[in-house]
């Protein structure tokens, strides 16, 4: 019995030391990512632009990618790179570009990111859960506007995506 109690005490003491071995994250799901990408395309279509929209999660892993029928194939890659830049900086890519012009050229040489306007972060309940990148409109400001319209349209769904 004495050994059993000693073992039990050691076991209970050791549990908290391993609590950091499992990481849970709050990241965007596939369905929400798909819907944000779709809404971004629809928002740009209303203005006569044919774009691509890519949504990545908080780790820059692609969750959804859509290219409008008449958008150039290159817009997919550019949209993904804008979204990745947003995740790297945890700021909208246009804001980052304006604030850090001093390192823009160096960052543009890193595979997978590009410092251009058109990437917008996706925040749910205070958590950065991903980013959407848009490419194909005549200017990054118009790309960003389409991304923001999509996020605004789905804002309520985004806000309640995280269960506390």
C-alpha cells in the first residue's frame, strides 16, 4: 500500500509537467475559408474585376483557393503570397507595406510571400485565425477592398467561429 501511494503521488505530480506537450490552436476551418474566398470573388465581380482569392490558416497553410473564370492563373500564386505576408506580419499586407518599405525588397525574395496590398487578416474573438489574399483587380487597394467586403459580409459567422 505504501508503494502504491508513493506511485500515485508521483504520478499526480508529473501530470502538470507534460501539459505543454499538446498544443491546441484556433485556426480557420475549411468551410469558412471557402466562403470567404467565394465572397471576395463575388465582391470584385460586382466592380467588374476578375480575381483569385486564397485563404490561409494561422500557419500559412492554404485552406481555400478560388480563381474567377476570367482571372489570370498567376493571380492564384500572388493571392497566396499576399495572404502569407499577412500571416507573417499579423497585419494587413498594405499596412505592413506602408510601415516597412525599408525591408520590402528583402522580403520579396523569400519564397511564398510578397509585400503587396491585398492581404487582410481574419480575426475571430481576438484570435488571428488566418488571412485572405486577393489578386487580379487593377490595384492592391481594390484587392484589399474585396477581401474586406467578404470579411464584413461573414463577420458575424467569423466572430462566433471560436468557442471559448
